[in-house]
């Protein structure tokens, strides 16, 4: 999970680890990218708006390293998928989690994405 807000990453990490998932958290997208390795992750949760690099740019870079890693974008803002595709035509992501999100909703999104 990559989100510049440590309170969000702490909360999500707690929810996910309590449900049996292994979670690695980064609050800096550049550090996350520097430590990203192909085959290490099944799913990346990426905040959309972060300083230094947006979640969309981070997605593009990690997708080049490991195209099999699934991605869910996390945002407090409304995302319009069609508009997003105009700016990022190679975007192959349909999982968007809108903050605030309950632990049940978060876990449902994660399970659905991992099982797709």
C-alpha cells in the first residue's frame, strides 16, 4: 500500500493484516517504487493524490516492472473512469476504493480484485 497519509496506511494495514493478508506500507511513492520487485506483490493499493508522484504515474512505472501485479486506486475524490482513460489510455485498472471506506468494504474490494 502506498499512501502519503500514515494514518490511512496504519488503518488499512490493521484491517488487512487482521484478515490474514500480508501488507507492506509506504508513505513515499518514490521509496515504494525503488523497492518494488516483480513477482513480490499480488496487489498494490495506490493513493491517487500524493506529493512527488501521483498514484497513476506510480501505476505506470510498476506496471512496466510487473504487469501481473493487480492495482486498486484509493482516493477521497470522485473518479470518472472514462475521463481517466483519456489521460491514461493504457490504464488497465477497474478497482477504485473511495475514502472513507469501512473495513468490510475494503476487504470486499481486495477479495474481489484478488479473485478476478
